[in-house]
C-alpha cells in the first residue's frame, strides 16, 4: 500500500526548532505526503516554505487539552486560516463528554466550524480518555456538527496509546453513513499498524514517523 497520501507529517512538540521544521517540510516534499501538521505559530512559515508544493498546511487549535473557551478556539482557527492553514484540527471539550453536557460539546464544535467556513475541520476526541460509549457519543455529535473529520488523539496524553484499531472500527461504524471521515493519530510507528488503521476505516494518518512508514512500505 502506498501510504504517502494518507500521511500528515507531524511536528507539534513545544521545543521544535526552525531547523527541525525545515527537515519536516523537506521530507514532506520528498515523500509527497498529503500534508504537514504544525502548531499555529508555525503556519505562516510552513505556508511560505511549501508554497506551490501542493502539500496541505494543517494546524491544531485548543491544543492539547481542548479546555479553553470555544470562542478562543474559533479565533485561533480564524487567525491560522488567515496565515495560510488549509485544514484545522481542534481538540474537543473532553470534560463536556465526561459530564454528559452534550449540548456544550456540539456548540463547541459548531463555533469552530463557523470560523472555518469551507476549510475542513477535524475534531480530536482523545480516545485514550474516553470509554467506548463516550467515543460513540462523541462521533454522533460530530455527525451533527458539520465537522469534516473525527480524529483519535493529540498524542499528548501521558501513557496514552493513541490510535487503536478497535477504536477506528467503532468510529467507522458510527460514521459510515455520513460524510465524516476519520483521522487516526498517535502512536503510529509501523507500516503494519498504519495499514491496519486504514483497513479499519481511517482515511488520514497523523504521525511523526511518516518517513519510516513510507520507506518500510517501499521494501514490501
């Protein structure tokens, strides 16, 4: 399987340097990745460096906790889009899911989607922190919200596993009759796992191991 067009090559660590970002961008061009995913403060730099490459600039808002005000997430999304972001990945209010305050969850997503307009919005539900029932409920809310993707993880949960095949299967079962796609993210470090996640229903992979995945796929 050619994985390159599934991969959003990701660098979100807080101590990332310009040198590391340039390496990420060069790798994305070399391997023809679908996109790069960077923090919003690096969107303008990414847009300029990757101009005319066809590689999507993806950024995160409300990251990594999802606990800030919805209006703050929306403003961050709006500013990132002005600077050149092609897609937005927001972190859901995990607390609202845990509290069963589903009206807040829906409004949280819709507030950011309104700021995104036609720019694709992915909603990170942080599967490591949710029960199976909560994952199912979060996906049902995403279907109602107008968002474009449900995404598994930030990759920032302590001792978290990240994307799990069983979770992708559950998410796909809920979302299969809608236009909402699935992005698997977190802990994707082998070719075998990447293929399993795609076969389970993921149409995007967020990973910092994109080069390793593609090089492993090329020797098969």
